[in-house]
C-alpha cells in the first residue's frame, strides 16, 4: 500500500516534469519564431542580387553574314535588330534611333563607308552604332547593342529574359 507522502512526491515530480517540458517547448518555439523572423528581416534588408537570366536566340549561319550587308532580325519582344559582319566580328544593334525612336536603315554613305542612317533628322551611325552626325551625335548617343555569340558556324543573339 502507498503512503500519503509517496503519493505527494510522485504527484509533485510529474507536475515539475510537465512544467519543465512545456517551458522547454515554449522556449524552443519562441526561439524558432524569432530566428525565422530575424532571417526574413535580414533577407528583406539585404536582398539577394538576382542573376540576370539570358537566352541565346539563333539568328543565322556565319556564312550568311556578308561584310557590307546587314541582316534584320526580329526578337520575340518585337524589337528589330540589325546584324552585320565587321572584319571577324559580328555586331547586333537595335534599329531604333536613340534620338526620337525612328527606324534606322543600313546605308552606304557618300564617302563609301557603310553605316546606319536615321531618315527622320539625318542622324548617322557608324557600323558599331556610334552616332557621328545629326542630333544623336550632338547628344553623344549610340544604337543599343546586343551581345552576339558564335557557336561553331551558328550565330546567336543573347537577350535578357525576366
Ligand atoms: S529620330 Fe533619329 S535622328 Fe531624330
């Protein structure tokens, strides 16, 4: 038979264990909550830099690009780009004039050089897209450039995707 003192002792011991466990669980829970909140706060204050994602779009074969000619290519966004061969390099430029947005065209100028002419205000650009006459030259503007990637015999344009 159990004596009264043993029952009390057993009861007290059970209660203190329960109390200890519930306190421990509460401390762990509160700690985890603060830790998670702190991690989100750090992430909010110091956001990770997003990597720029790009995709290479096939344009043509190297043999199709001839020096002194320009190939027009439409990007999925609707932008038109002009691709030309210059010595061993390939250059891809926007056909939109940076002055007021008219379309430039590939042209042979009076001096025999090739480049791009904007018919709206007679802005002229060299084959690298740098303006040398008209309002775009006065403003120091250039045609937007796109990165060209050559893989074997194939020519691609690298464009950013969101
Ligand atoms: S829009 Fe091209 S020169 Fe003005």
